[in-house]
């Protein structure tokens, strides 16, 4: 389906990738303080709990574009250039930022604050990675 | 820590040497480092037997698949101490991203604590054969599973996004970036040892270069090179008996990430927020402020870092650095400017991880800058980005 590099799910990430495969964004949430974290860490970065027991819970996946770049040379193999990466601040919690490709294409005009929603790119039969698409005003 | 630095002006740089900066060489990096180390020791009026402390950081900063071999592609202090044949009492490597300021701090602490009397600080950078950053991996486990599958990989995409956010927010553009890249290359072209010696860059050539990660082009990034810089440090008391004019360490400040993020996701806000604390600690520890500084050698591995450091350190208001640069605020040919890239920086020398910044501060303060000499009493150098790096104030007039 693609030559793009694939993530290797592990015990810290398996629920995330399983949800992505179903085109659902679930982020790790600390069992102690309830804050979302990306990526999960051995402790909770918010409350420092050494036993965060992260659960993966669905989030809106909506947010605003903080910044972007058009990648015209990719250091990784398997990507067709150019493509556009957006740095998105999710609505779900302050400071939660994700970086993903904008599936609308590399020539898409953008402004800081533009609204986007999560989208998914299917890389194999069981792996999809999060990306974003313009969501208009919402 | 708050208030004046406990080692304020008690530790001095007393000698230096650097290699020529070349794109690639068959010479093992360790040999370049040994030769440079011996030259620095001699420059300081010392012998290898007197060097009893070694500090450095050895990271090869490439995202390609290159195996680090000590003495060949990296040089640790352990390797250098062993091969120099001295009598080491203390050898330490800095582990982290703010490598040069981090290992300089180790040198300062080593001397201030009395763990060693004469410390050799070095940084050695290698340019491996093959592609520097290109990586053929088809699977990513561990931390990079959270970033690489989206095409977010290596340092440049994040820095390009920081640069774009700065440009969008404050009205800078590639014309603005041209001002500082051309300034760096102008100064680098004047340095006989620089990779860019006699190769200044015109504004037209800069603007004609296509971006690789918008808005940044190759010319906004330092070029990978092989090069070594060595500094000899000792206590202020011992420095009095040595031949060169001592350059004292007045203070230092460091910054660290404030938010847990996916790998290499550096953001403009985080740099500025972490930079506030860094600058506060830097100025408190040195007993000086930005108004006391004659030259600020700010880190420029990526062109937008210059804006960020000028603003973080208080040399111009936030959002104004691109106009400050445009209006001659760092032009080395204007005597009253900050001359922020007068030593060529990374863009005007090559990928030397802060060595050009520390070297230029040392040369100006010790009166050894030759034709580039500017009246200088207090200087500041910075390395990396404020949320992962550090800054150091140096002086030749200890109060």
C-alpha cells in the first residue's frame, strides 16, 4: 500500500495504534490526574505519578493550526514530496500538540489559527497514522 | 540558584586552538583533536602533563544511520585524556543537548570544586561519509513511532515550523532571513580557517535558493564539517601566571523543556518561555545585563535561532529581532553594533556546535581577534535553543 515507514506498536502504544487503525484518535490519559499526555511516558508529566496507568480515551481530534512547513526534501524514505506538515494544538487540552500531514495537499493556503480535524492515512491493512484536514470554521 | 554565581569571575579561559574547518577528511577525528589539544595547551603556556581535567560532549548530531566510533567519528574526553598521555584527575562528558555550554559548565565546576587545576574543554565534530541526515529505516519503534510515521523526522521540520510561526506572527520573511545569513557568511568569508573562507553569499543567491522545509533552505542551516576546538581553563589565581590575557566566566544560564512532547517537537513558545528563565539566571549570575554587553555571539545552526536568542537575551523586544538585524543591529562593520555573527557563527563556519561563538568571545575579550578586533569588555555566547541550551557571560574586566 505504501513504502512509508511504519510504527512498531508496543505495550505503551498498542491501544493508540489499534484505535488509529479504526480511524479513531485515542490519547493516553493519566489515571491519577486525568490529564492527557502525548506520547505516554513512564511517569505522568503533569502530576509526576510513577503509576500513571494510562488509559487511551477518544478525543475530538479538532484543533487549530499553530504553524506548518512544506517538506520539499524528506530525510525519510517512502514519502512523496512535497507534502505539508501542520503543528496542531488540540482543543481537548491546552498544550497538547500533534504534528501530522495535511491531507488537503502541499499547496493548501494556510493561516495560523485555521481549524483542522484529525484524519487518517492507511499505511497497511492494520496500520493507519493520524493526519489532519481543514475543518472550516467550527 | 539565584543571585551572583558562586564561581563569578573565579574561572578563566587561558588558551585555545582550533583546527581548520573542512568538509571531509580521511584523518581520524581523534588525530585532529589531539593535534588541536596540544596546540591549545602550548598556547596556554602549559604542558600536557599539567592538564589534569578533561570535559566535553561528543555527540554526532546526525539523524542518519552512522555508528559513533570513539577516536574516529567522535572524540570523548576519555579518549583524549588517554591518548594525550597526561595525568588526568577528573574526566567528564556532558550528556544532553546543550553540549558546549553544558561541557563548559562541567569545566567550571571541576575547577571551582578543586577537582582539577587545569581543564581541557574540547568539542570535535565529524562529517560522516554518505548522507548526513537521510535515513532508510522502514520501521520506527520506541519514541520515534510517535513522530516519524507522519513524516516528522530530524531537526529541520520542527525548526522550519518554529521559523514559519515567527515569520507569520511578526512579519518576517525570507528577505529578513537573508539579512542574517548574508551577515554570517560575510564574516565567515573573512576567517582563514572557515569552510566558507573567501566564499561570501549574496542576497540574490540566498533568495534564489529553493526552500527544503519552508521557509528554510539549505543556506539557513549550517553545513556538516570536520573541525575541532579546544579551550584551556584554570582558576583566576593560576591564570595570572600564564601568558595570555585571561577571559573570566562571569555567569551562566541554562534552559530546559517545559512540556512533554513527541520527539524533536520544538516550539517557538517553549523556546521563549524557557528563555525567560534562562536569561534571568544568566544576568543574575553574572551581575550584568544586556546593556553591559559589547558583543553577543548567538547560536545560529539554524538561522531563526538568531532572532530567538537576540529576543530572549533582551537585546531587542520580542518580535523585533528581524528588524533589529535588518537595521544593522548585528552588522560587524558597524562598531557600535552587537556584532552577533562577527565570528561567522555556525552558518559562516560550518557545523561546530557553538565553537565559533565561544571562540569569538574569547578572541575579542583576550584582544586576539586581529583585524576583527572590536573594543570588548563583556561578551555573551549562547548555544542550542533556549529550552535545551545555555548561555555564558564572559569578561576581561572582573569586578
